[in-house]
C-alpha cells in the first residue's frame, strides 16, 4: 500500500508543478503585439456564381 501512496503523491506533485508552470506563463509572460495587415485578392470577395439551372 505505501507504494500506491507514493505513486499518487508523485502524480499529484507532477500535476501541481505543471499547473504552476501554466499559471506562471499565463500570468507573467506578456505577448508582444504588433499591427498586422494582409492583402485579400478581389476574386475572393466576389460572391460565388450560381450554377446554371437545367
């Protein structure tokens, strides 16, 4: 039984460590923002042509 408790304790510590790392990254690391633009071809803005009705 002690090996089961040791295994669960190790899993708990690994989970808490992972959670702490994710929390720290989300809290303390700020992404660098910059303006972004992208050209869109005009052919992509045209509505699709309806198929010919038989």
